[in-house]
C-alpha cells in the first residue's frame, strides 16, 4: 500500500485523540447546573448540565455519549486492526480501513459542526481533518485500472444496488418529514431544540444519500468502481448504524421521545448492512 507511513501516523492520531475524547465524553460527570432555556422558536429545552456536553440538550448529550461508547468498543479497534492488515498488503484490510475512516470522518464532522462549543472543539476538528486526509490517501491506493480483479463474478450486484437506493430514499423521506412542515408552517423542525440548524440531516441528505444512490446505480450497472464503493459504504454504514442504534437506546434511557419510524428503520438497516457485509466480503478476492 502506498503512503503507509503517512496513513499509519494519521490513524494513530485519530485513534489516540478519539479515545481521549470518548473517555472524557463518557466519564466527565461534573454537574454545571441543570437548566432550561428558551429557543428562538419559543420552545423550552432542557440542557444536560453535566460534563463536557453540559451545554447540549439531554437528547444531544445522550446521542453523543452513546456514540462515544460505540467509538471506543467498535470504531477504534476496527481502525487499528484494519490499519495493520492494510499495511501488510491485505485488500480487505484497505477496504475496512476506508469504511472505518468514513465513520470517523462523519462522526467528528458532526461533533465539530453540531455540538455546542466546548474546550475540545479544536480536537474534534483535528480528528475530522485527519480522518478526511487519511480516507483520501487510502482511496488513492487502489488500482483503479484493474478493479474488476478485486471482486468475484458472484458479487450480489442486484440486491445490494436496490438496497442502497431504497435505504437512501427512505432516509431522505424520513428527514423531509421533519423539515418540510417546519418550512411551510414557520415552526421549529422536530429535533432542532436549541441548535442553529439540522447538521445530521444536511450530511445525510447532501452527502450520504447521494453517495448511496450513486453507488447503487453503479452496482446495478455492474461497474467495478461501484463494487468498490459499495464495499466501503457498507463498512462505513455498519459502524455508523451501530452508533445510531446505540443512540436510540441512549435516548430511550434518558427518556427522550423518538419517532416510531426511526426506532424501527435504523436498527433494521443495521441488520441488513451486517448481512451484506458478510456477503460482500466473501466476494472480495484477497489476492487481487
């Protein structure tokens, strides 16, 4: 793999800083004063009032802490393991590394843009930046002229292509159900609370869904680049959807009301993605 040293340095930076941030996020519990604030829309929002996420809402803090737990238990180990295998020349290792870096990029982009300002803001930005450039560097390591040699002829293109497009459209429609009523009725979108905009919805509608649709189309056309994208997106989706499932559990424990559709849809997608991961990995030629 090209640029091994640079990738290793970036991955170590991401892993170390993420572990520190997650530990602080999970275990910092100093009470700074539970309080309620009025939003610009006149709604009352209860702040978490504890630790690093004290200025975030109860729902926002529950999601961040749940994601911190998943990052420690799943994200960082996958990052280190995939880096080791990638450096040893494993094709599956490089794909796993790309998908895991996608998870860290998405996670710390959302932390940088969404969480209320705290003393570790620049650390979030550092992890986001390192994840972006590590992801780009690993993507550059694939032999795009010979992508067809990476995958077997039994790659499940039809089922994966249809699933990707269905998942993307479902997520967009679900978020639009939150956004459009607020745009028409000049009311606060569900979940906005005291934040300034819907960062997660921006990322999902503007980046994640189009990527999934493009990948689905390329896979249906049996384009080798689509197969590569599908493998990477599946790996990223597995970690991200696991984090979202953990967020749902965390919010339920915190007593936060959630949409019934979200309670069903994301865990269901999580199970489907795990299945497709197993199927896809069986169709990657390790010796390519």
